[in-house]
């Protein structure tokens, strides 16, 4: 019959109780989870009333309507002198409806003056019969009376009806939270010597009981008291089914119906969330999301870790998979890492890493990997493969080799015979086709590129990269379709808008191919476009993309710039070229041709002789070497050859052997060999084959 005793220093909620709407509405509600100071606020509100106050603290027995009528009658009799309670109350129907409720209404309406009635812990009531008792009381009270309901839910209070009649003023958890100034006053009032009000306010988010408990703790991070309160006062009173649902979802902090369904397997997630809003520390947000109080999440996580860490890992793994399906990569990876489950980590990080790397977010992926132990990465092929690609892009040759070897070690020996059977099969083939690591040359790399492309779904974001690597190896083997394939790769990357780095690399390789084929205008335009896209998409952290672009810019400077611009382009390329070459084994050979051509353009013949020796194999690399040799020959014409050397040169062009030339010119073989060496030096070639290429190009 009396208000509950406040167990700690009371903070008067002037911000709330001074609101005149609390004094003018017939029905007032204070609805919030445990620890929001509902009873304290109801006491402060009622204490301002000039009317007699009938206070009712409910318990389970009050779910019996007969008991509730007796409880209310006793409270009114305690508050109002002369109130005559109903006698001989019976719960049998139709007696209760036809006799008891009318008698109760008559007794209440017989009050001489208005009163104030407070229902505390109204959430305990759950029977429809109690709703009828409450409605009877409120409707029968004298005009000018007020009724307040305080509790974690208001399921038995006919609020929709009264709300529609304009009779209610309702306060909820967001209204009852402490403001920053209230927290500071409370912390000081609770006797904390070093108030730290701001830290406590941020940690508690204004939850009154948390403010009190944290103010009593040795530090703001000491949450033992708060967690004990949540376990005892919030979780323990729940029905088992609801408690399990709350435990599963609160561990995630923020949920919606779909996520809650995914992690709990419950088809009634929407109903449970609706119930939880009124019974636990959870608040609805925007777009169907619900947010648990941070302290609630911390308490639940601690409880899971102490009682069932395996179940917690399962929940976090399920959340990771769900977020991955929504395209929320960072959140998915964070949950996967929290789960510590190797297969989940492999699946989520591998899928997220592919997309992030194509978007140019290399450092993001490396950051994910740094949060995972080396042992876990080395045990999961998908994680190891992610590390390979991330370090390829970052230009970390040592880690590329280490993770590539580990990935191949984890794969079955016959994986190349059916790569589509493995989640990373196509990607491992693609890596080998990209780097030429573990292959015999461009021809085998081309076959692996074809295998990788055939294994990838046409709608996969990886398709533009697969097409690029196919076009690259077609160019390196001088296939006629290389130009078309590179153009297709650029178009696919543009269409998906998810692979800016692939688009830049495709434009660069296409530009290098067009320039060496003699289409200067189209080649320069392609490299110009690559530069623009590189800048727009901020791809500076993409090591391999940067290396390919800088090499293409050397070629561009050779066709558009003067000696100063060419030198600057060479200097920029050499800042990364040495790092890229060990990862992309074809890069040094192609660089040799382009840099040899550039060296001739700036008159650095010593550098030309050095770079041209880098060119190995056929295809695009050799075509750039020939282009450099032609340029060198044009700047060092055949007139510099001696008459004897010119005679040897004419026969060299006819593909005669040294012995045949010696016999034709009546010279010794050693003399012919000496003349041949001198010719090579003067023409800037290092072999009979390169000399023959010059002769063929000169006609």
C-alpha cells in the first residue's frame, strides 16, 4: 500500500515532473526496462499531488481479478478516510461481471473528491480480466483524479482506447534516460570522489541504474555490478523462450527481423522483438533495426563466454554469413573474426576480400588479415589465397611467395585437373596466370587463364579480372584476339563498377599493345583514360596497378613528351618496378622493351643496351624490344658500319651461316665472327635473331 523505498540518493527529475502535461492528463504511464527509475519517478510525481495517493505495488497474485479488486480497495481505503471497500467478492462468472465489477465501480464513484492512484510493476499483470478491473476503476474515479502506471510493459492497460480519447501522457525509456547534466548530478550525489560524469554518461547511455552502479565501481570499465543487475533483474524474469531469443540477439548489439531469424532460426523473430522492446534494454531504430543498450550487449556477451562460448561462436558465424549476403563486408568480417571459426573466416574473408581488392581497398583487406592469427591463415586455403592476392596488390613479394606456397600445399595434388571443384581453384589458376609463378611460360599461363575464366560465372565481379589476365597472356603470346579481349575486360569492369583497378590495368595493357602496333592515337587515349580512372578511384595503394600504370606512362611520355618528361616517367616507374617484377614475372621483360625504347628517345644508349637484355620470350615484350631496336637503328644508321661490316650485314640478312658468309667473302670464320659482333654493338642488338628482326622490319 506504500511506495517502495528508494535505496540510493534520489535525483529529482525536474526535467520530467515539471512538465505540465503530467499534471493535466488523466492517465500517465512510465514504461521502460528495468533500472530506468520508473518507481522513483512515480513517487516524485505522486508527491506533488494535492490529492490522496493510493499506491499499489502489484505481484503475481494480482493476476486474479478478485485479488486485484481487493488490492485496489485496500489501497483506496488506506489513502481515503471513509472509503467503503467491496465485500464478499467472488470470481465466478457471471457473478464477477454482473455483481462484483458494478459494486466496485459504485464504491469508487462514491468517493467525495478526486484521488491519485499509482500502479507499480504493472507488467506483472497478463490476464484480460485484470484489464477489465483497471478500466472499471479509471472510468469510475471522480473527475479530476489521475492514474499512473509504471512498468516494463503496458499490455493489460487499455492505452489505445484512452490514447484515442486524448486522456493519456506516456513516457518511455528514451524520455527517462538521464541527460548529461542529470548524470553528472547523480554521480556527484552518489558520492563518487572523482565524478567522471562524462565517461559514465557515455558508458551508460543515460541508463539510470547503470549510472548508479558505475558510480560505485572502481572504474568506468568495471561492469560486474551492471552485469549482475542485468542477469538478475532483466534476463532472469523472462520466459525461457524469450530469454534465449534475447540472449542470441543481444550478443549482436543491433538486429533486424531478418538477421534475428538467421541467427536464432526462430520464425517468430518479429513477435519476439516486439515483446523484447517492452521488457529489455532495446530500442527501435530506423528502417526496421533494433539496438540493444551497449551494457546489455556487454553483459550478454560475458554470460555467453562464461556459460557457452561455442554457442556464441555459432551466433557470430551466422551473423557474419548474413551480413556477407547483404554486401556489408566490414561488418561480416568483424563477426567472422569474433567467431574465431576457421571455415567461417575462410568463407567470409575470401568472399569479402575479392570484392574489396577489386574496389581498391588493399589496406582494408590487409587489416582484416592482420586481425587473424598466422596459424589460422595457414590452415585455411581461402584465407591463404586471400593473403596471396592482397600481397600481390600491395607488392609484398616475400608474403606472396610464402602464402602461394602454403595455398598450393593445402590443395590436393590433382586440383588443376578439376579446379571448379574447389572454392579457390579458379582463383589459384588465375594467380598463376597473372604472376607466371609455377608455370613454364606465357603459353601455359594462357591455358591457366582460359581455365580460370571458364570456371567463373559471367556475373561474378571477378569476370573482368579473368578477362584481363586472358587478354594479357594473349598479348604476351602475340595472339590476334588480344586487343579484343582487353577491350572486353575494360568494358566489363566499367559495367560492373566494382573493379576500378581492373579497368585501369586493362586500359594500360591495351594502350601498350596499340602503341607497339602503331596506333599511336588510340594507344595514348587509352593510357590517358587509365590515368584519369586511377586518380578518380584513388588507387594509389594498389601496388600492381600502380606499377602497370607507371610503365604505360613511360610509353605515353615517349610518344607525347620531350626528354625531360620521359626521364621523369622513367624515374617514377623505377620507384615501384623493382618491387613488382618479382611478383609479376612478365613485368621485367615488358619493362625492358618499354624502357629500352624510352632510353633511345632520350639518347641514353648505355641504358638502352642494358634494358634490351631484359626482354625475354616472344609476343608483346619482344615487339617492344624490336620497336626499341628500330628506333636505335634509326638514330645509328647503317652508314656507321665499315664497308667490310656492310658486306657481312648484307649476307647476315639472307640468313646465311657464319661459315657460308666466310666462304662467300673469302674470309676466315673468325674474321666474320668479329665483324658480326661489331655490327651487333653498333645496331644495338645482342643476337642473330634480333639482327634478323631489324632486317625484316627494314624490308
